[in-house]
C-alpha cells in the first residue's frame, strides 16, 4: 500500500478549556464539607472521566438523560424530597447555559422544524457580552440574562430538547428564593453519582454558550422562517 493511500493517524483530541468543570450540583457537593459525599463524588467523577474517553457519543448522551430520569423516578416514588420547580418558574432560565454538539444539533433541528421564534434583541446583548472579558455575561442585568427561548408565559419553547444543564435544576426550597437576591437560600437536590456523571460529561465534550451557537446559526433560521411564512 502506498503512503498516499494510507489514512493519517488521528491526533489525540486535546481537552477543551471551559469556564466550569462541575455542574451546579457538583459545586454544592464539593463545597458541602460532607467528607463522605465529596470523596464519593471525586471517585465517581474520575471514573466517569476515564469512561468518557471510549464511550460512544450517542450512548454517553443517552446515559446522561437516563441518569437525570433516575432522580425524577425516585422523587415520584417519594424516595427523595419533592421538588418545587413548576411550569412558569423561570429564575434558572436567566443563567449562562453551555451546550455540547449533540444538544446543538437537536436544538437547531427543533427550532427549524417548529419555526420557533426567539428574542433577537436579547440574543444580540448576550452574544456581545460573551465576547467580552470573563465574567462580563454574569454582570448583565437579570432581565438581560433571560433565555432567548423563554416565551411570554415564562415557559421554555424548546423544552423537549432543552440542554442537560437545564434539566438538572431540581429546587427543593421555596420558589421565591430563586430570585437573584435570594440565591443563597436555595436548596437544590443533589445526587453524587448523577452529578459526577454530568460533570464528567460536560467537561469531556467541547461546549459552546447557547446564545453564541444560535447567533452563528441565525441566518439559516431566518431563511427557514421566511420560507415557512411564505408557505402560510
């Protein structure tokens, strides 16, 4: 076989530097001071990071979804404290959300197929903030951090394909505490195994902020919307 016909050896992928390495629940576990939970989390986190290196991407994502479902099932069986999150609660929808490639494709397809409209004014504000120095986005006024996919009824217009980090905000305290100024009073359900897996998943995969991805795809969304409008 000639050297021309040989496939070049694939270079090892370099870990992508991201501005977080744990989920919010992971941070809670690490800062809890509960030695047993922290040690368990650290071990599971390390184990899952190692497993991610050889995991099929589709299977890894499906496992993440199923891990979250485990918590929901336990709550429904009254084996865990009930959660206070309800349709219309939207405080957590004012947080910076990073998505992995698989989620990006699901969202892109869903937005196009369902002609989902989004707040382009907020998209411009958030995208510009993301181009600034680290922490610029977090300094935006609360109203300007509102997710572009949050509709007038405070409901998610991409709920069926919402990112993993939007699926794991299981608040157990009074919903009124979710307001920015009450953040320290929030109690969130944690599960060291589930949150170790999610933390390993989001650190293993390349991520992009949701507003940045949508802005990059905005031209294609606009074209699809124009076609849909003409068809109607």
